[in-house]
C-alpha cells in the first residue's frame, strides 16, 4: 500500500501522551487504522527526532518509555520511513547510554549500518559503540 499522507510529529505526540481528549483519541484511531493495514503514511527522520526530543525534554518522559511507545509504531509495515531498521539499535544504544544524545546514537548506528569503520568527531562520548571507532581530523 502506498502512503496517502505525511504523518507529523504532533500526531505521534498526541497519541503517546493522551493529553488532549479530542485530538489524542483521533490520533489513536488513526494509528489503529495503520496497525490494521487500512492506511499507509510516510514519516521522516526529523519526525522521529522531534518526537523523541519533545517527549524527553518537554514532557520529561523516561528514555525506555519513549522507546516502548515509538518503536512499535515505527515498526508497522504501513509506516514508511526509509532506513527505519536502524532505529532498533539507535533506541537500544540511547536507552543504555544516558550521556549520549539521540542524534549521537543515530549517527553512530548509521555509521555502523553504512559499513563505515570510523566516525570523525571530537566528541569522546562517541567511543561508546565498540563496532565504530572515533577519530579526530
């Protein structure tokens, strides 16, 4: 099934947070139609990043709870996000490493997924994924 719409961050937030009775219930119904393969949507990495950032920084949600809420949605076949398989490893690394940002974890995991042995960075925290070495220019 081809996507018929782009899913914005606020749809994921309302669904996860259940903080607005009208909007949250509408968003949850939408997610249910996607789960039943009745509709396909497209999202972008920026939607994932913005959702994670907002849940963590604004709503103070725990990292594990954010992963538990988002990974099942991202894994749905009718949620089209090129390269979405990397997010399983990204969330695992992010949850296990409080000192790393979500973006740092994404960059490390993407480096590994691309088959590149090295990430160029001055950030010493980037040494936390054994399969990727950090080097400075």
